[in-house]
């Protein structure tokens, strides 16, 4: 007798996926995180993701809100803070473009 394996479709982002986080996190960096693409580099199991941003694009006045780790400049985000995620960076870029032009 053969069994058919079923695969779960996870409704949560995974490590090495690209994300856009929502505004209103409560810090001055909310606008930055909602308009730039981050990369999930760690998940601590308590619904907190470490989202990495490129050092060159972080404005100097908000770098204090990002923790420097061995992965780079990261910010802790919960699943509620993440608006959109995808394994493909192009999908996230398309999302940001559509948001920018209200498509």
C-alpha cells in the first residue's frame, strides 16, 4: 500500500526570505522598514524574527534602532510586524512598487 505525503503550506515567513515590515512599529524607523526590503536571518522560536537590512541604506539618524550582530544590522520583528514576504526578491520589489503607485 502506498501513502501519499502531504506537505504543509506554512503561513509564516522562513529564514532567508525577503520581507517588508509595516509602519507604526513605534520608532522613527517605521517609515524605513515599510519602504525597504529586509532579509530574515534568524528566528528565535518565540515569533520574533531577526530582519537584516543593508548598512549602506540605513540612515544615520535611525541606526540606533538596529542591533549590530554577526549577521549585520538587524531589527527584531514579530509576525504581526511583517506585511509581506517572499522567497523571491523580485516579488517584494513588485509589492513595493505597487504600494508606491497605489496599484
